[in-house]
């Protein structure tokens, strides 16, 4: 079964991440199996654990791929120079999540086995997405300090995330709301307007 000399360690890592991401997109986190990932790639489960160290290591790498894809998705939206960049960010957040629901959910559903924090390298990947949002907020709040921008970015991401999670889980449908992205954008605009007024 194992083709242990077919690929370098880096090639193996890339293969496991790609196939793991594809499997996660099909099954969601609750039915995800590292053994199935190894089977799809054609190596033993032992080889997978040699490469990643643990199931956490594999899932973090897969989730990091999702975060990078998400960041690239938002960057592409902003590269189109939309007239309302904040709206483009909010709607881009929703669009990516709705196009990749299971891999997007897994970012938030996965917790380290020891309940500790994710390693620094993973936090840096997540921080890149937050910095992307903070950069756009800076155009609205030019007098805010870097730390204030990051705090605002985290808070607004949490606001948008709550609305987006309801949309992905179809909760808003049950409540009769048909524009969750519009609601999220409204809350973001209100928060930014209040912050701008406070800093004037």
C-alpha cells in the first residue's frame, strides 16, 4: 500500500493537505478521518502521522489552507476596486463561507486535543486575514492606532461571523430573514460610524 519513496516529505505534506481539504469539504469535521486521507493519497496512516505529528497537526494545516484561500478570495474582490470596499469585504466573507461551508466551519469547530492555543505559525496565518480587514478599516478610521484597528477588526469579524454562521446553518431562513449579509453590513456600518464620531 505505502509508496514510501515516491515523494519527498514536502510533496507528501502538500498531497495530504490537498486531499484532506477535499475530504473535509465532502464530509465536514464530524466525519473526517485521517485514515481516509492517507488511503486517498495511497500511503499508510503511520506515514501521515510522521509528516504531521498528530491529527491536530493535519487539521491545522488543512484549516491554514482554507484561511489562505479565503484571504486570496477577499484580495481578489478588493483588487476589482469596488466603490464600497467595506461592503465588498462583508459580502466576500459570506460568499466564501457559502461556497465552502464545511471547510469554513472546520476552522471554528476544530479545537486542539489538549484544549491549548494553536501554534504560533497557525496564529500568524489567521492574523493575516485580520490584518487584511484592519487595513480596510484604516481607510474609514485614519486616526486609529494599529492596536485599535486590530481590536476593531477582530470585533467586526466576530459580528459578521455570527450573521454568516446563521446563514450557513440556514438559521436565518427559519427566522424569515432573507438578507443576512445585508444585516451584517448594517451592523458594521453602525459600528464604524460610531467609532468615527467618537474619534472626531
